C-alpha cells in the first residue's frame, strides 16, 4: 500500500454540542444581524469558521495550567513561565504581556511611530494599520505583486519586494521609517508564507540602512511549516528550529497568542532593544495593566506558556495545516475558486470569481459569507472591501482581493465537518447566478467589518 493517511495527534476528552438550525431560522438570524456574520449569535451557528482567533481547543495540560494560576497582582510565577517560554522558543530578550495582539500593536505604535512616518509592511492587517494611523503614520504595502493575485501559485506570496522598500527609503529617507512590519503567514493574502531567504535579504538591507524589523508573529509556526515543506535546505529542520531562525532575523515582535499559541485570550510585545522595552513597560501600565500581567490573569499566562510549546510541535502543525489543505483540496475538486496555494490558517474563497456579476460596491464577499451561513449555518467572514475600510482621506480602499475566509480553529473540528462545509459551498456555487448583492446601511468609524450592517439590494 503506497498511500498512508495521517491523523490528528490527540484524542478527544470532552465535547461541546452544537446546534443545527433550519434555513428559515438562519434567514431570520442573518437578517437580524444586518448580513454581518460578526453580528450573529454563536448559538445560531453550526460550524464556526469566522476566525481562528481565540477559538482553538486547549489541551488537558493547558487546562491544568489554569488551575496553577498565581493571581498575585505583581510578579506572578506564571509571568516568569511565559517569559521563559518566549526566551526559549522565540529568543526575544524583553517581553511585555498584553491582553491580545492589538494591545501590543497599540503600545508599539505609540512608542515607535511619529506623525508623518511611513510604516512599510507585507500587506496590511486591519488592527495593525489602524494603530499605525492613529499614531500619525501611514502604512505602505511592500509585499510582492504575486500576493494580490489569488491565482498565482508562487510558494512564498508573503515575501517582501525589496525594490518597493528601497523606493520608499529613497523617497522618504530612513528617518521617516521607524521600522518595517513583517507578518509571517500573511493573513490578508490568504495565509501565505514568507521565505527565510527573503527574510535574510530584508535583514541585510535593513541592517545596512539602520532600520528595525518588527515581526507580527501571530502565525509564525504555520509559516515555519511551509518553509520546512517548500524551502530548499529546510526539510530536515524542526518547526522549533525554523521558528527560532525567523525570530532571530527580526528585532522584536507583536503577538496575538489567540492564534498559533493556542489560547483563548492573550498576547505580548517582545523586543530586543532595552530603551523601547523600558518605554513599553511604562506605557503598558496606562493601557493594559502592570508589566507582569498586561491585562491577563495569571492563569491566562500559564496557558499561553504551555500553548507556545505545543504550537511548535511538528506533529501538531502538520495535522493543523493538513486539515486546512483537506478543506482546500475538496473545494478545488468541486471547481470552487480559492486563493492558491492553500494557506496556513484557512481557505480563502475568491468572491470576485464566485459572484462575477456583482461589482465590488455590492460587497461580493460579504454577500457570499451571508449566503453560506443561510445555506448551512457555517459561519465565515469577509476579507475584501469591507475589511479594507477607508483611507485617512475618507475614500474607500478597493483591495484586489475580495475573499471569504474559512478560518479553521485549531484542534476543534473533524474532517467530517470539513466535508459538510465544502458541500455547502458547492450548493451555493450551483445557484450563484441568482445571488443578489448588498448595500451598507450602517458604517462604524473604526474597523467597520466588525459592526457594519447591510441590507439586500
Ligand atoms: N486577527 C483574525 O480573525 C482577529 C481579529 S480580525 C477578525 O484574523 C494579525 C496578523 C492578526 C490579528 C488578529 C492581529 C490582532 C494582529 N495581527 O485580535 O488583537 O491576524 O489578538 O490580534 C484576527 P488580536
């Protein structure tokens, strides 16, 4: 026998029952939610692929860790466990815990960005860019062009285009560039990785110019898996070794531990520069809490320390991405247009191609996410024009990518759930021509995708 299957490296100890609903129930629920899947009640959802953020299943070791929470206001032993785990696996020198990723982004942006600065990054992320703008900076996209093309199958679509960066440096000067922000497993591009070769070239360039590199390491282990599988010279290295190599090529990091690090809440800012750390340690007490808890309970930091170690295990990560690939391959076999290559944390359906009769102003991805929910109770999210929001001058961004993200929580669903999801997408695909678009009837000022409301045209 040639083919040997793989299986999840865990067994299930506890289950949470989920509810199936009727199509009529779902029509009512999505209409009451203003056709925004963020406004649905989770009890009305059957399979929840809204996000992989804070939705993963913790291990028995992590749950046991919760009971070892040291809830002292200052100097909790769990803080020191977390610091040890970050030193050991990521190698950054100084850390400041935060309640989640955007807490770290806020502090970093306030410290490092001055009004008028330009912050280059490998594609925008919603909360990251907003914090940069609120600090007076402007985000500049330096990802390679391939990343904006869902059909381009280049293996490292998260890579930086060094010529784009050099152009920015020439136009603005290094004084206006506080750092380059590098996300691993680029979320908005469809979970696409950066290669070590590209990071090394970026490191050489930034060393020469004296520019810092800050790593959005939210999904670093997933990126490391793609390097192990696809980059020359890495197939015999462990995920732990590759993760460390990535971190060593950067000067600091923001982390939403709610993703790769397998916790329901938590994050941190890590930095190798003492002066920035000192300012961050000072600022965290204003916005998050004391520097040894940063808005978290002791138990949360303990679960995070354990989750970090579990997240860089080779068997864990190959099963995690194996499940994403399973769903992606199923959709491809049905002819569904998805972002290729299949990403690390989810499958991204190309709504432009799925609903070519809708203009971007009719919100194809928002519409498709609502239709999939109505079909089966599967909850996904829009990653297109609604997520992209408005520029500081008030006009809309029109991103090339108009996607619906099927984000898979870690260690939560089975292959059978993935079958149900792909069949629902197929059923919506078969009647795609009859689907009408949406109009926005309420738009909040910040991060509109979370709370905007829509009506059917
Ligand atoms: N990402 C996600 O679902 C949750 C909020 S947006 C729906 O993908 C990156 C790359 C992220 C991210 C959150 C954050 C912010 C920073 N960088 O949500 O504040 O994907 O912990 O992290 C979400 P927090």
